[in-house]
């Protein structure tokens, strides 16, 4: 349980919530694929990190899960956003934007390689 | 909020409420399939697609582990893992476990037991609502050397009506009644109380009612409230008590209330309460009869000091009116403090003692663990090679030790529980001793003590051994387990502190034992063996017309004395029998004025001396075994009509006639007549002069640890008699064998008279020393325990070092050292440790035993003899503990030892 996972999980949670907000109920694979797509494939979401993160969000009451059928008629576990999850997403998104805006002022553009 | 919810979910997870393995596997599998299908769509073969999916998603096992970790609380999980491992390790080493658990259980058990007593006697609040507002009030007269005595009924009534600081004030005194109506007369211990007694304490009867204000009036007072146990034994637990009466001293008393079972007042077993009511002109209800105890409840917000100044202002007013009340004030004490009496220091000494025992046990365990952990270095090495951090290792050791400590705590608690069961054997040595039990507080303390001990004895060795791990060293095959110099020094330090603490405890117990010995050596002034004692309380009907002017016993009382003493003396096996107003060791509780007529007369009442007084009848001196120093005893020649005579004790003789023979001198037991206010002399009273006819040895009436006071014996027929005579019967055989025939003599005289407090003199003596005896026994036990633990500690360290120094010893022997040399070498090491420990212990003891000053008798806290004996004892035990491993060292075969190198 190093510190790195903690930070990563923090951002991953936000991405998961945002994905569920825009896409509606989705299974784990769908969430992973969607995040990878949006990031322009610069992120790899392994399920070793994804599923614990989903569990944590479930424990916190932000998402709920139920078994359903996928597009290909395959059994899959679907996650959906709860009301608490939506509120949390709005709050977190605001905070995140504020943080990145502040950080942007500290980091000059040339740093981008 | 969110964190809390998550925490509870995780606790649930920890407790087993998790997703099933197959459910999680199904989800992961469906993930994998979807990825594989997508890969196939991109043109991979099915096998390739699945392999690729597996690789890109990361290991399944890892995912599952991460998931599980998120699902529960890893901290708790590892804790339980460590605990389970600890239990396994303990089971694998039953020898170590047994020694460690027994050591610790003794230490913890001793603490739990003593704490139970301290808790029940000292800490638990009184069983009344708002107990902190309850105060005990008594008279004090420091200028007369009187610290604490009762109030007079009129003074009490004035304090009750005129104070502004008390919500309620009540008075009570204990009295015994002869209860009749059943098949056998019984002696009933009752409290005679003013009506507001129960409301002052704040307790209501369980059935019926408490007393009414009007029941203080004589004539309306024949009502009683009984205890729960009386209700069970005499009323068959019948809740309908209406109309039930019992006869007390021949008068019918109506039962109006039953107290709840949990109601108790002090160490006495009071069975009934009756209202305090005085007939008008009753001799007891006068201004200079100081005998009632007072208990009050402070008004809310009033301090004890405020109440004291309020009440003392009233006492001053009383003193202006009644000059004999001059210099008498009141002293206040919290009721709890009053109940406790002087047993606080004894309890605190014991509490310190068990604390020391526990510390020694901890040191011993730390030593054991040090040795054991250094034997486990290979395991530790493997663990850290596999990635365990130092913190993780320390945590594992501590968890293991805590498991041990908690097991020992449970055993200790059981030990405490059973040893408390033995308490009744010690008798009523402490107030509220029957309230001592293992309760929630004791459980809590035992738990806390176990955890703290576990941490204490494991922390040092755990840190030490996790630091000393050198990975490669310990993993190397055959690599000798390395022990730093620091390790040895640490063990030495532990042994030194063990010896020091044990020495302190042993000196404390030595002092207690010597003090008990001194107490036993006191010449009590009477001979203890083969004596039966009991007392009888004569009802008021034996003195139908009390006459303050009369001297000597009323006719019926005198008749009772004559018939019973004669009857008893005629029994076979009786050597002598007599009556005395109060038996030895029962308290110095009856004093009278004393004037020696051949010396200058006192000039005022205040200047008139007081001496102790005892009324006797029959062959009291012979029965008690008091020695005659000079003159003669009082006996059957001293009748109401013969010359008034007294016998004095040696202390009185020394005080008034240090260089002369007191026999034949004249004395008075009242002040010179010109000093007595006329109205206080009863009409028709004769103020007598008595001739001293004999001097007898000093008898300890107050207690073996108290100096006998000057005392005068007079015949009950010639001076103040007693309505509650005590009998002393000297017998040839077993004193208790005579109880039956004595009882029939008494009931032949009056079938309603019970015998009470039937005891042999030996029993009275042992009760009077029960508390110091218990203290000495317990301290001796704890001291012995400490010594054994310390000896085991020394033995352990020395034998460990012998096993370490085998090679060195081998070389020495090969170079020609004799067995004696080796023996001396090893013993020297142990004795050096012991010497440092003894020095530290003596310094500690000099400071610590001062706390014992209050519980010691005839021994100073720094008694040199005790110190020297104990130091010698410790030295001898240490030598023995070193000798055994040292002798083993001399058996070292140099060749084997050297080859081992």
C-alpha cells in the first residue's frame, strides 16, 4: 500500500465517476476501455487497480453494482452512479479544476516534452 | 461520515461479509472475455487474443489480492495473523509458555486481587445517592487530648435545628437488644437512629416506610425497620409485614419497613433500626453524655469547611450556656473517609508491593524473550529477506507477546477470583470487606495491566533483536547466532533491577513480619489460653427505677451476677469465673474522674485527671490471669456493705505513687465536691472515698499496639455497675465445651437472656492482630515471590552466559585453571550484578519503607537488623542461583569446547 496507488486511485475514482456520469450504467471492462480511449490510450487501466477502486467507490456509497447482460448477451456486472456519487463528482471536479489551474501557473509550458 | 461508512463496510468485510470468491472471479472473467473478444475482432487468433488480454490486464492473482485488501482491514487482518502465529509458537514451546505464563499470571493475579480489595474498600463510592455530600460529624476536644468522640443528644438536637449548611442531620448509635418470641432468645444488633436517618442517607425501604418525625417521641417509638436478611430469616420473605411485631428487651416493636438487600452501613451487620426516643428526665439524654454519632448531608454547593464553621459557631453558643462543654467543637469528615478508618496506608503498601512484583515479572519475561528471540534470529533473517520491514517485525513480536500477556491476564484473573474467595478466612479485617468482588473495574484494570505489561516486557527485546539482525550472518548455514555486547548489558541491567526491586519488597515484608512479632511479644497483661468469654445484655427491666444516687448494681442485676458466676464456678472444669464491664482488647472506653486524696487537690474541673474504669464481680482477675503486684485482688469479700475498695494497675501506681506503696491510700472517682455544680449532684448521692487494696499488672484494653492507660477496678457492687456484663471463664479443658452448660445456667435465671460474642480469649487476640497479620502474610508472600522471580532471572542470565563462554572456559581450563577458579569466575559475574542490585535496592528501600511507618509497630522503617538479614538472604539466594550454572561450567570438557570453536 504505497503512496502512489493512493494518488492514482484518487484520480482514477474521479475518472470512473465521470465515465459513469456521461455513459450511464457500464461494466468494468467498458469503464476501463472508455478511460483508455478518452486518455488517448496514454493510460492503461489494469484490473488489479480498477476493481479495488470500484469496490472502494461502492463502499463509499457513490456507485452501486448489479449483474446484468452486456451488448453481446454476456453476463456482466454493471455499475451506476448514485445520487451521492453525482454530488461527489461535481464537488471533486470543481476542486480538481481549481487545483490544475493553480498548478498550471507554476509549471511553464515549455516543460511539455 | 464517508470515512465512517467505509470503515464499517470494511469491518463487515473483516467479519466475513464479503463477496464470494466465485462472484469476483465471474466479474474478472467477464472482463477478460470482453477484452479477448475485442482482440479477436482486431484479428488475433482466439488463443493469442486471450493471452494478450491476460497480459495487458495485469495478473489475476494480484487483482484479487488488491481487491481483498480493499474489502477488509489489512491492519486487523495481519494482527490476527500474527496472533494466530503467536499462539502456534506458544504451543510449540510448552516449557517456555508455562514458565512465562505462570510468572506473569502470578504478577497480574496479585495486582487484580489487591486492586479488587482497594476498589471495594477504598475507591467504590458509598452505596448512597450523591455520596460526596455525606459527612460524618463528631465532637473533638484537642485541648483535652480527645480527637474524636460522640455528641450528646441535646447538643445534636440543637445542631440539627440551628444549622444553615446541612440539608439534613441525623444521629445514631449502635445497641444490642434481646430479641424474644422465637424458640431461642437472640441478641440483635440494632442502630438506634433519629427519624431522618434514612432520608439523610437518601435510601428508602424496599417495603413499608421509614420512620416518621413523631416517632422520636417516647411512647410512639416502638416501631422498627429491619434489614433484608432479617426479613428473610424471621419473616419468611413475606412482603406483607403489616401488624408484625417482635419483642425487643421485652417491649413489643411493630415492624414498619424492610430495607433493600443492597443497603449496608458500615462494617457492622446491623439487623434492625429503631427510633431514638428519650423518656423525659432520662439520664442518657443529658448534656454531658457524649455518645451519639452524627451523619449529615451537606446542602448543594456547601463545602465541608463552611459546614464546619457553621456547626462550630453553634457549639460555641452551647459552650457559653454549659461551661462543661468548653473547648468542645465538632470535626467533619467525609463519610467515606470515616468508614475507611486507618486502613488506607496498609492497602497502599500492598498495592505498591504487587506493583513491584509485576515489574519484576516483566523484567524476568523481558529476559526470557531476549533469550528466545536471539534463538529465533534465523527466522527473523528469513522474514526480513522476504521483505518484512523492521516495524513489521517489531509488530509481530509485540503481537506475540501480547497474546502471551492476555493469556496470563486471564489466568491471573482466575487466580484473583479464587484468592478473593479466601478473604472471609481473614475475618473482618477491613471495612466493607464483604463488598470486595471482581467487578467491571477489576476486569478493565486486569485487561489494561495485561496489555501494558505485554508492551513493557516485549518492546525492549523486540527492538533489540530486530536491530541486531544482520541478514547474511543469520542466513549463513552454521552462522552462530550473534549477540552484541549491548544485549548482555541489557540482560545484566534487567537482572540488577530485579534484584533491587525484590530487595525492596523483601525488606518491606521483613519489617511487617518483625512488627507482627513485636506485637505478639507484647505482654498483654492477661493469660490467653483456656479462657471462654461472652457477654449478656440486661434489659431495662432489671433496673426498673434507675436512681442516679445509687452506688453499685441494682438488686436484680446483683442477683444475676451472683447466681450466674456461682453457677459457672460450680461447673466441673471451671477454675475461675468473673464479670467485667469490658473485656481486654475491647477498647479503652470507660473513664472516670480520679483524685488521689494524699496529693494536692485539683483546683478546677478541667484540672481533674481522668483514668480508665472497669467494674468487676467475682474472680475476674483469676479468670483473666492478671498478676497481682501488691496487696490483694477484689473478690467475694467486697460487698455492697463492706469498705469501698479499688485495685489499680501498675501504670496508675507509677503515675501517682512512683516511689511509694499505693496500698492503703485513699482516692475518689469524682472531682472534689466543691468543684461540682450543685445541680449536677443527684439528690441523696454519697460521694465515696475508696481505699486502694491492690496493684495488678497492666492489661491491654485498647489493643496490643497501644500503651495501657492508668486504670481503676472497682467492685460492681460498690461503684458504677454495668448492664452489659462480659464474662471471663478460666477452664481446664476446651473452653468451648462448656458453652452448653453455661447457657443453661443463664437461661435458668432468665430464659430471655441470650449469650452473645461467645469467643475464646485466643480468638479475641487473633482478631485484634488480624490486620497486621494479613499484611505480614501477604507481604511475605509477595516478597518470597519476588525473590524466586529474581533468582530465576539471575539463574537464566548466568547460565546463558556460561553457554556463551564455553570456549573461553575451555581455554582457561586447558591453560590450567582449576574448577575452583572457574566456579569463582562465574559466581563473581552473578555476584557483581547482585551487588549492584542490592546497593540500588537498599537506596530504594530507605526511601520507600518510610511509607510503611504508619503500619509498623515497634520497628522503625529503617530497622538495621531487618536490612542486614534481608541483604544476607538475597546474597545467599543469588549465590545459589549462580552456583548451579557455575558448577555446570566446571564440567566443561576443554577438548570438546575447543573443538567447537
